[in-house]
């Protein structure tokens, strides 16, 4: 996967992460938005200035412009990784976004360490995306 292709796919997949979080979350949109913001603050994945509304979360879930705050998909990955349902990416774009957020959420000394730290059910689905995300990060393109 070329680096430009990775970045384009990753940006396209960020909204898919939020859609998956919304579909698996067992609460209404306002509660899910609150959970996302509070988790971001507590887990130090971002500092939302204000707690978003359910409408904000819905809008971000359909965002094709990349206007959502990055803490939202980063936090969605953090929460999805802990779900007993063991969700996995549903597309190449979502896998790229998942791998990007995985690397942004934690500091890894090596690509092998990043892969080994993934939950077992994500190691195969994220293999290629994680390789591309690592190359992108090493190229200092991850923002």
C-alpha cells in the first residue's frame, strides 16, 4: 500500500470507526458522545473543549471532509479494543484508520511491539494496515 494511498484511506476510514462505535454502543447517541468525550479526557487521548452532543457524533460518523476532532476516532479505537464483542474493521479504509489510531494512542519502540500489543483478534485484520501506518509514522506524516 503506497503511503499516499494509506493516508487517503485512513482519512476515509475515521468516520467508519465512529459508526462502528455507535452501532455497538448500548446507549443513545447523547450518552455515547458523553462516554467518548469523558474517556478521551480520562485516558488522555484528547482534550475535548466541550462534550459533544449526539448530533455531533452522528455528523462525525458521516464526515467525509475529515472535520471531526481526532480525539473522537482515537477514543473509539480505545473503546472498541476493549469490547467483549471483539469488533474488527469492516473495510480497508477502516483498518487504516484503526491502525493509525492504534499508533497514535500509544508509543511503541518498534513495529513488532505495536503488532504484538494488538488484541489477538485484530492482529490479522490489521496486519497490512499496521505496516502501512508504521511506514507513514516513520516518515513523520502521522499527525
